[in-house]
């Protein structure tokens, strides 16, 4: 799911949800205001240790629903001697609160920072919960373009869309944009664990960051890679994603890849690269052979790198045609 420049949703109010007057739109406000009706708590999802310093609360679903209350993207914690850093805070206040409960089962160390890998709301709407728990001065890091998008229409659109998709279960979540701009090469030490930022141009969005923990040979990639999910590429680039993956391999000694969606491990790399190479190379072939856009899906599905993933990929049937079309248009543009 994505809110994009090509198709911003009108919001929950226009779709028959709560009137906008029933939840406060003010960015810095926190839960507890008399005019805020909070959605229900999110059921605990286990936290798992991935490496010496890295823990993850894995989202079991790939798309937001009333049943999962928007729990669709992973929340990652880096634990060092000087505190904890969160990588992607989840899709709501309620999800963030749940992840904090899980974190406190493995460490009592405070959260000293939050990183948002990109501007899609399932990765940052939970900022509210960490500000609520650890104070308004907690630094929230992202690229300047991510911050600007959230402060603009993208923030409101994502918050309203999540209300609609969850049937108001995320109600009470406030838009808390990142306030600390970062770029490629930025580092942060937690004492025994270092965070190193990688950015290689447009991949899933123009402003994706991957966050390396070199001591553990772990790379948190946000939505640059996914595990058995098919990424929405409306804001991104297939070739850009493949280039970013190659750069991450070249510029790190990563043994385990931690995606924004799905399970973590070494296999994430091969799965994502194989799928995107299959889709994009098939579309490039179709363009060169004069196959029209309507025929691109059939060409792509003849590639075993694409066809073999259909059965195991969540949301495949309802999304593969759209994302092949996006790849075809990118391949077509690349010919000129």
C-alpha cells in the first residue's frame, strides 16, 4: 500500500470515516487530549533477537486491515550501551505502544532516537508513540526529502488513509515528522553498536535510507528490499533499486538483511534482486520488441524469476499487473 504523488487518497472523512473535528490534526499534540478518541490497543507481537544488537517486531501481514489494525511493517531496535534506537516506528500510536512493551521485555534502556527510512506512513506514523513515551526532545532522523514530504500533504494523506484502512483503529495517532536531517555517510554511535547511513538515489522512493550496523554485519533496508512481498514502486525505480542493492553489497559486509516487510536474513537479498531483475528485464525486452503495455504482464510471467514467486508472495494477484506496468513505463522511458 502507498500514498503517492499519482494517487493521493481523499482521506477518511471523505470516505465516510470520522469527521475531522473528532481528531486533532496538530502535529506536536500528544494523546490524552479530551477531543481525541483513541483506537484500541494492538495485540502484542513477539520481539525477536536477530543479532547481538538488533531486535525486530515482525509484522505478520503485508497490508493494513481492521483485523491487524495497521500492523504491516516491521519495527527494528538497535540496542547499545548508551541506549536504543528505533528504525521505523510503525503505522500508528497503538502499534508503537505495543512495540515499546515488547522492547521493555529485553531491555530497560531508554530509546534515544528514531530513524524513518522513508515517507510512507506505515514506517513513521508510530513516531507519536515514541515521543509520548520518551519526550518531545527525542531526535527523529530522516532525509530532508522525507521530512518535507511528511510535513506536506503526504503526512495527512497517510494518517487519514490508515484510519480508513483500519476502520478507525489507529484513531488518535498524530503526525510527528522527523526533525533531524541526515544523508549518506551519517553515523551514530550507541556504544558497541554503530549506525551507518546509506543512500544511493531513488530506489523505493527518492529518499530511502538503509541503516547498517557494521559490528553485527546487519543492514536494515526499509522498503528497498522485501521478503515475499511485492513493493509498490509508484514513487520509485526498478533500475534504481537494483543499483542501490549493488551499492549496498559493494559498500558493506552485510550477512543479514532486515526488510521493512517480511522476515530477515541472508535470503532477502537474492529474493528481491531476482524478482526485480526478472520484472524489469522482461519489460525492457517487451519494449524493444514492440510489445504494447497490455502485453507486458504476459512477457514478465514467462520469466521464471517472476513466475516462481507468485505462490509465496502476499498480495501478488492484486498487485503484479500494476507493478509490471510501472516497470514497463520505466523501461520505455529508458529507451529515449
